[in-house]
């Protein structure tokens, strides 16, 4: 991909002429990697989901956006609303970098309700002449007619002493009429932290301190915090940068996960267990959660990571959001399942039942690139099972399950064109229980794999040729008895 100069990265969308935008849009629309049922940028680069909320009958979903190319440049918020998280209505740009404080980007933030009105809290990113960063926290009101008006000045004018300008991504949490903001930060010793602020009127915010955890030296920055109570447990989500790989864990450039336990919000004391990754695939970062109309906790992530070049870059766009997942805690473990509403996209149900072994491949000829596939493992005497998705003679995305170790591996080395740098060709995780089910959501250039009814999730982009549409199963040795249920997924957007 060509290098973008700093000036090019900080061009304003509003200053571009319509012909340039039209040509850009045309190139993007012709990309063979365009997704069918995922939120993706109209042009340019999408990153974090922002401002997720259900408010007055509508879901609000925004994302970080650099409109002009597949690079991290001047960031805007781009917004959709939805009645069901399946059909989206395009609301366009909701926050643009048009003040001194956000002159170098309207960075990530969240949504909340105050006195029956909808608000966003977000980070203003400013760079001075020497390119030193200055981070401030802001509020904007979302008016009934959809217009978004920024408050005249920052509500938090900088980090407290002892912290650097890596200070961003406020997530607002409301408890007993008190507003809390959890903000990603870096201390002067160079470690990631989450800071807690409090307010009664959303204008005056008091710094209360940093959340006390057992993770003192766990990366140099913790981005995109989130905090909520779920089924009696408190969860703190964040994205640590600078954590070293440990076996199969922490293999991506940056991590995204949670600690779980009990949080004493008065004393800022989090009593918790290990840090767990939320997803075990190649492309997942910066998730945010919200509650749906029935009070369920829903998570949407960015299906991508920074500092990686993706094959769609050459078509002038990059990334998409994940499908929404519903979270729950069962027997003390976090479960993540695709939201039920996705069933609305199903059409053309097909089922197949059969054996696969070393010699007999269970072949499932399939014409399509966007589908949901449920594989039930009814009997398993195999040492290792192989599932191939988007398969042709030359390409396939391989899922391997080792019966003895319960290790599940996603291998995209033969999936087609690879994101660069190629950072290992597989991602793996160990299941808690023997594999009984896989549920896959496959879009034109992605796969989201839910194992054992929400026990683990593996999310990855795949850039496969159009001809590769087969589905196969086989084993290393021994036999496996399988039931396949496949649905075409149609775009209802
Ligand atoms: C995470 C992040 C956030 C920041 C935003 C800028 O991907 O780096 O910390 O607010 O992206 O686009």
C-alpha cells in the first residue's frame, strides 16, 4: 500500500470535492471484499464502535471513521440507528473534528441518558506544532431531530497529575443517579490504567482515582474501558497494549479482554481473577457494550487491529464491526452468543447428516459466500477433526479440533490474500468442554466462529477468492458423526 503523508492523513472530508468522493466511493463499491451483513465504512477506515445505546425505541451505533483512505487519519464519528440491530438507517457523520480540542480527531467514547436526553462523552485529540498530544474529554447532546451539539468546552481538561496524555475513551456508567466515567490512561511509569471520575450534573467531573487491580505491570496502555454488572458479577473490559504472548494467549498485536469479580465503586477496589481474552481469532479489538430493550448486555467489537495492512486497503477501505453478541455468566464463566435477531437474516435452510473419517471427506458443496453454518458433533471417535470453510482446490480456511487436548485452531494460511505483516498463521484456544457444536457466521471476507454455544469465539477476516465456496470435514484418524445446518444470509439493510 502507498504511504500516506501526515498532511494527507489530516485532510478534512468537508474540504474534498464531490468528484473525488464519488470516485472513491465507486472504487470501494467495486471491491470484491465488501461485506453483506456487517457494518462497514462507506469509504476509508472504520475502527472502534462508539456511542452504543438503546434510547427511545432506537439503537444508536457509531464508529470511528477516517473517510479518505484505509489509514488512521483524522477521525470522525459515523452513526447508524436501528430498531432491531439488523436493519440500519444511515445517519451519516455525527461528530466532526471542528474545534481546537478535537482538531486531530474526535476519538472514541460512549453514550448515556441524562434527564431523558441522549448525550455522548468522547475524547478530543489535539496535536500542537511539535506534534505533542493533548487529550481532553467532552460532552455533546444528541437532539431529538438528530443534530448533535458539542458543549462549548471540555468537561475534563486533561489527565490528572501522574498520568500522560494517553488519556481517552470515556465510558459512562450510571448508578443511583450518579454518573461515573471510566477513562483509559497511562501512568508516568508507563503502565496502562483505568481512571474513575464522578459527576452529578454531567458538567462538573471529579477525579476519584485509578481502579485498583492486581494487574500492576500489564502493558503500557489500556484502551477502551467498559464496566458493567452481569448476573451478579462485575466485569471490567479493556484493551491492553504491550502484553507479551504467553503460549496460545495474547498473540495479536494488542489484546482485548476482561477481568471479573466484585468492584467496590466507592473505594475503587476491583477484586478479580485472571485477565481473559474476549476473542481468540486474528481480528478483534476495542469492543463496547450496552443493554438492549430487554436489559440484555450486548457487545460489538471492531473486526480489525491497528498497524496491520489489510487486502481491502488497495480498494480504499478497511475493516467492519462484528455481529452483536449477547453476554451472560453461566457457572461463573462468560458466554457470548450471537444475538437472536440475526435469525431474521436466515433463508434457504439445508441440512445434512453424515460421517467423516480419514478417507471419506464429508463434502458439502455450497454455492455462496455469506452463510450461517451450525455443525453439531453427534459422535466423536476421531483423534483430530478438520473443518474447511470457503474451500476450493487452492484455498480453504481450516478449523482443527484436537479431541485429546480440546485445542481448537483457526488456520488462515491458505485462506487467500493475508493481512500484513503476517503474524503467525494460526490462532488457538483450549475449550473447557469437549467440542459439541460450532456456529459460524461467514460473510464475504470474514468468519465469526462460536464454539460450544458461546464458550469461545474466534473472529477473523479472510480474503478468499470468489470461487472458494466449499465446506468439508475430515479427520486425522477415527470417525466423527456430524449434522450440518446451513442458512443463506441475506442483506436486509
Ligand atoms: C482504539 C483507539 C482508541 C482511540 C481511537 C482513535 O482503537 O486507539 O483508544 O480513541 O482508537 O481512533
